[in-house]
């Protein structure tokens, strides 16, 4: 086990850099002999103990670790790994039984392809007047907990159709159709067809090129001639006596750390860590193709990994500072947003 150079990060809670993510993937891939059937369901900073963070002072040495969730597609098993970037070694490799990691982005495309290749799925769409598979959108929804998913990585996939070009297929659901897909084998297990319901045809193209802009709006200008009131140092933000650090994880998205307020000459701690624990969306529709829709957006879909890159002058106006976040795709390649 070889000691690596001291961490280049300036703080124990600094998010992993692109180079650190690439190094962590390389270490675990080599030590655990990961192959093409292994998938990364997430990789992020393995946060140090709270007491170590609070005791940290500028210049102190600290260990950098990554935490990864890895799915073995050979047998469907899931592992949690802790990788020391300081020592260049996997320090923990734990099998987590009887669970499934979040659905990763690659599985969205692969699940859709598997459905489109299924003769039973094609026939169900033909009953609804849809012959062109290029017009079809499929999303892999979580299987939930109903018994048939035990021991398998199943998805209850739902379907939509592009009616007017490539505009918003979600305005055109294929109701009463649920496709059960084994995400490990990427094959259709069965198609549940509860009867034909006409696909809605009304346009859902709420986009600048889909319909005219609303009239009567007067110009809105956002300016700060003297610059912003906030200060940024690395991943620490200070504003109006408030201070906090920011991070980002694939499961939670934005994370706030060590939020404090300057009070009487000292920084009073307000909270140590704040993030989205979960976002549950129970659709509550009793119809056959809908009643199992109950999305856990963080735990089942990695809501942070679904974030889009923002553009200056488009998504935010004024004195804006953007932060990058680095995650991994299913193959372990770094992805920066």
C-alpha cells in the first residue's frame, strides 16, 4: 500500500475533483477486478467524521476518500466501496444484500431499446396506432415492493409517444401499458396491457420554438453595478454575516455544510449538514397502469445526477457564479456538469 502525495483539496469537505474521481475509479477497478458487467451507481466524497471537520484548521493534513456504490451485473449483487486516495487503496468493500442501487442513466436508454425490440411490446403499440418505434419514449420506473421483484433488478417501464416532432412526449402517455423489464439482463419479462386508451393528441410543446411568447411583458433588467454582495473562497460562500460550504452528490444534489452566522464577534454554528433526504411523489391514480407510480427521486433515481448544466444569461441573470460538479456514469467515466 503506497502513500500518495498530500491532498490538493483545501478543505476536508471539498468535493472530489475530476482527477480524483478518475483515480478512485481506477483504484477500485484494479483492486476488485471490475469488468464490463460492473456498473457504478454513484461515486462521491466519503465525508470525514464531523469531529475531524470541526477541528480542521488551514494547513492541516487530512485523508481524502471516495465512496462508491457498485452493481455487479453478473449476479445482481451490490457493493459499497471506500477508496483512499491518500493511500491509493480500497479500504472497505462491503456486500449489501437484498437491495437494489438507483437506476443509472445508461439503463434508461438500454431499457427503451429492450422494449422496442420486444414483439409483444410492438404489438401493444400497434393496437394503439403506433407503428414507428422511433416515435416511442420509454422510461424505467422502479419496480416498487410487491414481491415479484425480489432477487431481481426489475423495472415497471412506462411509455409515451412523440406526436408532434420531438416536442414533449410526456404530453402523450400510452396509458394502461406497463412493461416489466429485467435491467440486469435487459430483456422484457412480460407486458401488462390493461386495455387500449387513446393517446392524447393535444400539443404539449411549451417551448420557444413550439408556440409564440406571451405578449405584454415589459423588460426586466437585473444589475449590480458594484458587483455581488457575496464572497466565494473555493467552495465556501460568505454573505451578510452568513457563511457555509457547498457540495454535491449524485443522490442528493446540492449539499450545504457548516452553516454559521457571525454573532457578537464569533461564528455561531446553525447546522452542520443540510441536503435533500428524499423526494417522494405518490401519484395516487387508481387506474391499472398508474397505481404503482410512487417515485423516490433521490434513492431510486439519483436526482442529483439528473441535474442539467446551467448557462449564463439563460438560466440565471445578474452577478452569477457557477460551480462545477463531478460524478460518474455507469461505466465509471467522470461526468462534469
